[in-house]
C-alpha cells in the first residue's frame, strides 16, 4: 500500500475498522488516498491502521452518534492531513431481530441515532470544516433493506430508508460543491451480517443470480467510483450493489 503514489485526497470512513468500512478504506488507500477511520473498538482500529499503513491512515475511537466524537474526529483529520475531501458514513447498528410490532422504542431510537443521526452529524461537520469551500463527496452506506420490506430487521430497514432520503436531501442542499450518493448493499459477508447467512451460506447465496454473497471489496469498489472523477456528474443517487437479488423480486 505504501508504494502507491498519494492522490492528495483524504477520506473519513466511519465504522472503518472491519467489514464494509475497512473494505472501503482499503480501496481508497489503494488508489492513493489517506484515510481517517472511526469505530468503537480501539484495538480493531489500531490493527486496521497497521494493515493500511500508519503513513496513510489514522484512527479516532468513539461512538458514532456522540457529537463530541464527531467533532474531534473531523478536527484530528484536518490536523493530520489538512483536508477532508470524502466522507463515507458506514457506521451502523442492528441490535434486534423480530417484528416491529413488538419493538422496544428505546432500541428504535438507538438504531436511528447510530444509523441516521450520526451520518447527518458527520456530514454537517465535514461540510463546515472543508467541503463547503473546497468541494468533495459523501457516500452513505444504506442497504437494500431500505428499499423493500425486510422481515425481522424492520427497524434497520426503516433507518436505511431514512438514510437514502438523507442522501437526496444533502445532495440537493450541498450542490454544486459536494456530491452525495448512497450505496445499498444486499448481504455482505461481514461479522455484522453473519446472522443472515451463518451456517447456511450456500443456501443464502443460491438466491443471488450472481451465485454468491457480497464481500467488502465489492462495496469498496463502488465507494471508490462514487468518490472519483468518473462520477463527477452523479449525485443524489442510490447505487444498488446486490449480486442481482432484486432481479428475483416477485418471482415467488
């Protein structure tokens, strides 16, 4: 990684120590960007930075929905790299499985605080710190669960639908300086999603026309595109990265 020529661009990736967030960070570093990672587990963040290269990455540990953490993260990114061109809002939680008819409303609040409000908070802070005057791009990691009913993960799906709407709101308000898009993955093989496929991966993958579940690099590649000059005329969009699973909608 360290042999790749620097691009001069800097990204802040929330929830970046593993899974999709790390896959995104890896793709951005591979093309020459420097990154700041956030997450709750400091040991995981340290390991991620070591893998990416300490000359290319830093981390700030904390809870995504904590406004003080958001402010410190943006401040440290600016101190370390002097800019923050890209924001990838990947931090998320899904602490409950079951019908929303019986959902604890305190749990629902937690899901929205982490999945939606934190994304808005980071978007506000990167806007004021750098993007308002210098431009850039924001990518929100949503989910196909935000595009259709999702049995047993309804609260998560509702929060991701809200994130998709947040994407278009920000895209409208931040234009023309900043492009804002979302990625809606289907099931990606991560620790976060393993309850959806663990012990039945072959069965789960069989439902996908492309014959496999997603991996973090699939989303990393999409995020790299949406933060590149190749997508300079793309904003307010949700890119579905789903192995073709929506092609099966309505077939019974």
